């Protein structure tokens, strides 16, 4: 008998076309770990002191007080990744 182990971490990112400030992230999305823990992701385009472009970001657990408000089904934007409820 062989046990099935899923060690895949799923990352989904979207362009942030709803930005209302120049300080808003350029990409947002989610990271889901094999145990089902889901983090929100935000990325910003940056430029190093040497002029090299890069992206910097943060991962955070979703705020539970907003989870109840975002329970309505959302339109799928991630073909091929299974069911996703992206909170952004």
C-alpha cells in the first residue's frame, strides 16, 4: 500500500485592475497550502537601487470579520485550478 501525499502549494495571482491608489498592490490573489490553509497575497512592482525591477509582497491570513461578507459565489477566473473563491 502506498499513501497519497499532496505537497503541492497552489498560487493564484491576478492583475489588480481595481487599484484606487498608486500605493495599491499591482497583483493580488491567494496561496493555498496542502493542509487547506489559505493566505491572501499582495505584490508590488519595485525597482532596486541598481535599477533592476523586482516584485515584493506579503502573505497574510484573511481577516475573519470579512469572511462572512465574501461567502457569495464569485465568477471563476482561474480555469484549470479547481474551485476558487478569491477574496479580492
